[in-house]
C-alpha cells in the first residue's frame, strides 16, 4: 500500500493535482512503520516538492532542511541526494541563481553516481545542462544533455532530453535542428505520453513565434492548450495562458480552448 500511495502521489503531482498528491503523501506517512525514518524522509521529500510546486517557499525550505538534517545524522544517502537536487531546482527556478543550483546538482550527482542510481543521474545531467545553459556555458550544457541521453533507458526521459536540446537550439537560433528534434520528440511521445506531447506543441509554438510564423504559432499553441486541458494539467494551462498574454501574441480562454483570438498577423 505504501508503494501505491507513493505512485499515486507522484502521478497526481505530474498531472498538476497537487491537493490530491498531498493526500496520498499524508496517507503514505500514516502507513510507515514506526522507526522507519528513511521512509519518512522519502515521503517528506515528495511533500517538499509539492510545496515547491505550490510556491510555498517557507514550507518547502522547512521540509527540505528537516529531511536533510535527519538524513545526514542517519546517513540516508539517497534522501540527501534528493534534498540537494530539490535545492538545485529551487535555486535555479525560484531564486534565479543557476550557479548555486549547479553546486547543489553536483552534490546530488556525486552521491547518486556512488549509489549507482543510473536513471536519477540521467535526470540530474539534464538539470546540470539547463543550469549551464543559463550561465551561457553552452558546449558543456550539450555534453550533459548527451550524458543524460546515454545513461537513460527510459523512453520518456529520452524525449525530455530531446526537448531540452531543442530549447537550447532555439535559444542559439539553430531553428532547423530545433524543429527536427521537436518533431522527433513529438513522434516518440505521440499516443503514449500526453504531457510530453503537449510540451512538444508548446515548444513548436515558441519556435514558430520566434520565426515570425504567427499563424503556425497560433495552431501549435492551441494544440498544446487542448492537450493540457484534456488531461487536466492545470499548472501548464495557467502557465501557457500567462505566457501568451504576456507576449501579447494571442488570448486563449482556459475554459473554452476553441475560443481563441490571434492578436498578431
């Protein structure tokens, strides 16, 4: 039952249903046998990430600090690694401090390499690459993307590596390679990973907008919105609507994705 609670918590988190995810975490914590502090730390790390996604900085930091303190005392290395990974995400995304994020990611990576956590290492290489990209160290960023691709056996992670590479290529204005990678990622994700399909369409929208192909951008944005709405990825719907409004590119109503208005021609 504990594994089921964890799996459902992560599924709800991935789908943006954070309140439901919190309930599954609470259930998991209630099921953990007495004295199994490592499992407690594991579930609290899951809860910390939920706090992060909700933008609750104080709760997030309090939870991570508590888990890190306990894990250091009892040498729960996997949870120590997760704490550093979470702090890396926090410093990169919330604090806009990619250098500090990079330091946290490196600490996590060292532990996970030692523990032989292949898939976790692959995901960390992606995080390291995105931090390096923000620091303008593009060649090293590419190396870490390729490291992630070589390590992972997870098809979904491979798709996300391709997506991140495409984002870098768009930033470097290598539009042709970017589009090829996005179409490849879309083909791999189609009919299997709706979250990644939506992400592909969102990146294709951004690429088209950068190229000035406004009608094409409108179509891709609408496709991304349709998928995010269909699968109730509320956080992604809200983020995409905010992005479209901020850019003044178009207005998409979240309650009726068919009601769109193109504001650029």
